[in-house]
């Protein structure tokens, strides 16, 4: 008998892509796709069951399907369709609690994969240069998706203690980008002008949606020889990019604002429905965040196809040119950086600073 894989959050593009991919694995006999709403994309030969993971009915679904592997992708920072932030939080937190309760009762479940986020580390002025999986956040997230992710991981750790016979794999993804990415940062980079925090140029990491699909596939199977796919792993492409480098590569001008004005701008763009410019996103665009991927490589045995820069390049290419040609934006920034200040100093450092390694 092959594996029976149950996947949550399949109405989103990422969930749909994973469902289609995992069906092609020879070890998998059946894929059960679950979401509260029917997906608009096809799911191949998967069995779709319309069920809300916030409701106790998910336990019956798990029992009736006999799933031995659960891939929980319904942990997200954006609402589906016209959903509200309240709905997102309930799905993230209450939905995870209900799903884990169902997994705990099921004797069939042997493997659990949970999509989490590097948002659990927060973004603060005194953060370490690089977070490892065991680094504690200097300032725990106080709200939004980041707080949801912290709560979700807490429930998952409790489940792992109660069911030590289940292999649990928590994947903390850096900012996911790609042609079809549905994330707050993807929406931010799609704005015609990028509001930024005056005086800050944060370091950012990205992971390509193709690599997300592949590492989820690895996590859902038995580990290869010499690897271990239970535990918590940071997932990101090699290297980092500064926010200024991102804007140049997009060809989108930035609008540097003092922090109170950025908060006001965030409220404005949320009102216009343009993007989720939440307080946690403002902190990320102020202080940045970089994580170590040593465990991803050495323990999980996963090597991303895309670097951080390569991921962003593919995202930029799929979203078309910005208001200004990227070359013109880069040239203007370089000229401003080269302007002398009183006393003979330069206005800023080099326009293309060296990119530190995240490993």
C-alpha cells in the first residue's frame, strides 16, 4: 500500500501546485485535498473534500480517508477572496488546533508537515545578524500573521510531545516569491511606488515557490539515507538583497517616509485594498531579517534551485517593468549616493554593497 496524503489549504495556488506535484510521486497512492471553498484551479486526480478545518468535521475526514501523511498548508498571512483578517487568524490558529486534535486521535497518521514562516523571529533593532532555528526572538511578534505562526508552532510542539511516534516537520519559509505568489510582500512589491522607512535599507531573503513545492515534497516522505526530515528548518535561497536593490531591479521608485508616515501609508494602502501593509511588515521593511540555512542543507538535505537574487529576478520578470526602466532607477540612485556632503563625505555608501552570505 502506498501513502495517503491529506493536504489542507488547496484553494490557494501554492496548495494546488503541491497537490498536483505530490500525485506524481510513485510512493503515493492517494491524495486528499481539503479546503473550506472549492479551488478555481484543477487538482489533477486528487479527491477534493470541502471541509473547514476550524470545525470538528476535519476529524471525520481524517478518519474516513485513512491518511497517514498530513501536509498543513492552510497557515497564511493573506485572506482568500474577500475574507477578513479575523477569518485568516481563525483558520491559522483554531484550524490548526482542530487539525492537530484530529491527528492526535488518528492511529493512521505517521507524518505531519507544517508550513510556517521566518516571521516567528520577528524584526527588531537588536536582532542577531543571522537567526538559527534555535535563536529566540528578541521581541516576540505582537500581532498579525507573525503572532499566528508563533501560536501555530506552539501547538505543533505540544502535539509532537503527545504523539512522539509521529514524524513532525516544521518548515519556516522566508518570504515566498514567484510568478503566482500570494503573499503580503509580493503585493507590496507590486505597488507602483514602494513606501520605505527613511534611513533604513533592510536585508531581505526570498524563497522561490518552486523550491517551496519541492521541500514540502521532501518533508512528506521518509528521509533519504544520511538525512532527517523531522524537526524545524529555515528555508531560504542563498544570499540576501537590500530593499534598495529590490526596488532598482523592479524599476519601481521608492518613497522614503518617516516611521509615523509609513504607518499612516500602511493604513491607506490597506483601505484601498492594495496590500496587507501590516505593522509586522513595516518592522520587516525597517529592520529586515536573515536566517541560517545550514540545517536545511546538512540535515534535511535540500538544496534550493533558486538563490534569493534569482528568486527576485524571476518575480520581477513575471510582473513586468515598473514605472521607470531599472537601469534608470539604478543610475539615479548611484548618482545620489555619489553626491558630496559638507565636509567631503559621500551621501551614502556604495549603491551595490557586497551581499553577505546567510549561511
